[in-house]
C-alpha cells in the first residue's frame, strides 16, 4: 500500500493532481481546498495517500497534505452510505478539525451545511463517529509538540500580507521541514514565501 507520494507536481486541478515520481505519473484525487495549499506545477510536492480499490473502477488514489486528514477521510468511509466520493466531497467543504468539532458537539445543524450531508447522514456521522473522533482528538493532543511561537508568528504575518490562514500555515510547515531547527520569525517568513 502507498503511504505517501513525493515528486514533481506535473498537473494541478481543482479536484485532482498528477505527481511524477521517478518517471511514473500518479493520478491522485484531492479535496478542492488543497488547490491553494499545493505548490505550482513543476515544483516538488508531497501528499499522503489512501488507496481505494473497486472491481468496477479499479484502483483510485486519494491525496491529502496531512496524515491526520488522510486518517479522517478513512474514518468517514466507515460510516454506512459514505464512499470515497462522498467522503472527498465532505472534506472539500469543511476542514477536518471543524468537522470533528461538529461531530463531537453533536451539532447536526452545522453538519447539514456541509456539501452532500442531509439530516439522516448528519445523524449517522454523530452516532457512528462521535466516540472515534473524540478518541482521535485525545491522541493528537497527546502527541502535540510544545507550542512553536515562531511558526505561529510567521503564519500570522503571512495572513496579514493577505494569504489565507490555511495556505500560510502550510507554507510555514513546509519551510520548517526544509530548514529544521531554531530560526527567527523574519527568516521563517522569507523561507515560507517560497512555498506560496
């Protein structure tokens, strides 16, 4: 099974991308909000992959910028009546953290605002996922590293420059991965701008 793909972003569309890894182009379906978070065509890109096989359609790859989003996508598909297309549609309409919050709070009204989620599906999401989502949240908090104020300040500065919070945070994360270790806010902002 493919855990992640890293290579040159050959094609970038609203709901799918093609990544060239060692001369092989992988067609990957992605949530629409990733369009702003991914680098430009021709640049290096890394996505976490969920592989889905269906006899009629063959193998499909679904990609996410974080491991947590990938895990949440898989969790959504455990709900009766939700396949990969519906799960991807849901994740295109709302962030995983907002969705988790609505499920744990049993906020059916908020869930019905999500694309493709009616009253019955909202109730199923709450009923079938509330405990699992709460457990996931506890695990992620337990693994959370100490607060990184330099990264937070850099992301806030990028938002002030007009970038979306999601795009700014993703750029800062990539900059941190490229140059780990302590750095000043100004340096981190400069490096992060390369990924926007």
